[in-house]
C-alpha cells in the first residue's frame, strides 16, 4: 500500500476540501465557498495527472472508492444547497422587479397629481 499511498493522500485532500465546501454551503458562506472551489478544482485536476500502475492494491482501490463516494455525496448535497440559494435569489430578483414597477407606476400617478394641482 505504501507504493500507492500518494493516490490515497490526493483523494483525502479532495475529500477534505469537499467537506469544507459542504460546511460553507450549509453555513451559507457563498463567497468563501466559491473561493475554496478553485482549490478543489485544482486538486481534482491534479489527480488526473497522477501516474497510475495497473497493480493498485485492492485495499487502495477500496479506500479510494470510499473517498470518491463521500466526495460525490458531498457534491450532491452542495448542489441541493446551491439550487435552494439560486431559487431564493430568483425570488428576491422577482420582488425587486415588482417593486421597481410599483415605484415607476406610483411615480407616474404622483407626477400627474402634481401636474393637475399645478393647473388648478
């Protein structure tokens, strides 16, 4: 297993980053999540460059498989939280647009009332 410990270490790094990202998403720390995601993506990309031999021990494969499953589970949970955030933002944007329409309409009525008063 020592021979392929670097593989396990890299997946542990990715797992730790994904757990941190999930915690940030749960705490609604979106800016920090985006910043950490850059490091996460770099770590994932780095694993694609790792040299692999066909003789990876079954124990190493199983450990990596467990890490990958947890990483995928974390990503699924993060995705759910991000979708909820996007829905909340869409609702806020919709409310803002409605408020602007109300303000614009009210402003037109106010301007008409002022103009009518000035004519009297």
